[in-house]
C-alpha cells in the first residue's frame, strides 16, 4: 500500500510542518532538510521522497543504452578518494589513441547504444583542441549518437591549457559535436572539505560557472555529489543548495547523481564506507531538497544492482545504462560489480520486479 498524506502527517510532531510542505509541493529550507535528516525515520523519509518522486515521474523508472569511453587515467591531480588515476609512466596508466577510441565506439554502436559518456583523468599535455578533434572523430564515426563528455574539472583544465575562456572553449567543443556534460568533479563544494579531499581540483565557483555557461549555450548537464566520507550533513545540504540555486537560474540540469564514496585502493580507505541505510536516507533527502532537478539517478555500477532497485522507492527514478563493462572508476574503488554490464532485458526486469514501470530513454529523458 502506498503511503497517503494522512499517514505521513502522523509523524513526530516536530516534523509535521516540514512534512506538510513536502506534501503540498512547497520548497523546504536548509534548516528543514537538517531537521528531516536528524529526526525522520528511514521509512518516513522514504515515504516523503516517494511522494516527490511520483509527483515528478509517476511510477516510471528510466534506463538507457550507453557506453563509457575513458580515454586516459593519467591525471595531473591526486584526489585522495580516487583509486583510478595514475601519473604518466606509472604502472597501471593507460592512454588510448584517437583511432583506438573510435574503434571502441564503433564496436558499441553495433549493439544499439544511444549515448557515449566520455570521462577520464586530467591529462597534463592535452588541451581543448585535442578533445575537439576527439569529438569530431567520434561524431563522424558514430553519427546520431549523443556525446555526453568531459566533467567540469576536465573542461577547466583543457580550456586553461589553451588560454580560452569557458564560453570560447565550450563553443569549440559544441561545434565539434558535444551534446551534454556529465556531472562529475562536483564532489562536495564546501571549501573546508574540498581542500582536504581534492585540494588541487577546480573549485566550487568555477565548477558552477562552467555548468552555468553550458546551460546558457543550450548544453544540458548533470550534477553529482560525492558523499559518505569526511563531509557532514550540513555540507551535503550546502552542496545541494548551490545546485538548486543554479537550477532556478538556468533549468539546465537533467539529473542529479549521488555518488557513494567507495573506499578500496585509495589514500582515504581508512575512512570506510557508509551503510546502505545511509545511502537510502541520502537518496531520499536529495529527492526532497532538489525539487527543481527532474531526475535522480541510482547509478548501479557504483551501488550495485540490488541497492539501485531499492533506491527506486527512495526518490530515484533512473538507473543509468547498459555500460557494457566500459568503466573502471568504481570497480577499482571496490564496487561489487567488477565488470559492470547489464542488458536492456536485465535493466527492464530489475525495474519491473521492484514495482516500477521501465522506460528506455535517450539522453534527454525522452522515451526511445
Ligand atoms: O567526479 C571517483 C567519483 C566521479 C570515487 O553524469 C568516486 O551521468 C566514489 O561523475 N568513490 C566521476 N566515487 C563519475 C561521474 C558520473 C558517474 C555516473 C554518471 C554520471 C552522469 C557521472 O566519480 C568523480 C568522483 O566524484 N569518484 N572516485 C570513489 N572512490
Ligand atoms: Fe584525477 Fe578525477 Fe581521479 Fe581527481 S577524481 S585524481 S581529477 S581522475
């Protein structure tokens, strides 16, 4: 039985005004979010998030056919949570040539993918002209495929290397075939946390400015939040507040993806990982707080297929895609699925068996 408004209002009296806001579709404040996080039971939080989720997306749950291309794991940064990056010449470093990338993409196109997600390390010697060439080659080899490419951190570095402004760099990439921007590199915006976990990385203001400029140019994007390490709950809420404010301005974010910190093989391993209950509480809070971002993605290669199914009842409405065993970021950091791949039949069954209605989508969340 689905919870009704009456069920939801029979809660801790201190939470009734916040619950009433959520049920009436009224935006909650940062203070409300903190109260919900600290005082609401998992069931209560989930029920509230579910109301928001169903208001926005009904019983639908989305998936797509996609593949990741990771051109290189060579990176000039050393984020302390990263299990993936290597310095040039270090054991385990890789870099594919443009020809190899095109070949890898073409192989996937035969499997019916609709999107290529390109993300990798911040290579010390590659500027935006190189990445524009990459997009031109992929666009030519795979016409009609949506190219979702380069986190704001990669973009920041490639524009600076070529001494171009954000708008100039994005224009070059857009002309080369860029369709949208993935949500990576956001981590946690708060300076005092960012300076401890990824001190060299593009700061919050620049990350937001890159997405703002992209949205103004008609390039949609996603946003992420890396949670479950040394951040506090107010840091998560502050992170979401900055995204919600930008979304009010531009309406350019398609989806928000909470990324659970996975602790294997990186300098922060001793921090450990948060529990599955915490993951669900976090999905729920994100769904309730980010009332203007249409989709919440439960990215299954990171949390596992079963958790992703559960998340569909705690605010999430999208599982991401078939992946085709093409990403290493999470397997190297200890995710359960060491060779992440799912068929459309499997994704569809995962959704149906969790009680939702599967919809294959394109990168703009239109049914395919
Ligand atoms: O920014 C790195 C994260 C991100 C770890 O836009 C880690 O559709 C957990 O942004 N534990 C890159 N997370 C991936 C990314 C993404 C993924 C899926 C979909 C989309 C989208 C974007 O991966 C990085 C960082 O936040 N990350 N290491 C780790 N140990
Ligand atoms: Fe480089 Fe990204 Fe890893 Fe940071 S998270 S070290 S920017 S690959």
